[in-house]
C-alpha cells in the first residue's frame, strides 16, 4: 500500500468518525430535551 493510499484511507476514517461524533452529539441533545420535559403527575383515587 502506497503512502497516498494510506492517507486516503485515513481521511475516510476521519470523516466517518466526525459523522459519528456529530450523530452522538445530536442524539445527546435530543435525550436532554426529552429528560427535561416537564411531567404533570396527578394522584387520583378511584
């Protein structure tokens, strides 16, 4: 494998990792929005 091929493969891996990081960051933000959602609980007796 030539140096040029190694560099190209490394760039592909870096791009994939950057996409994963963005995905994880977005999913964490979505989870915090859900976790901070106010829930009203009423105690009712039948």
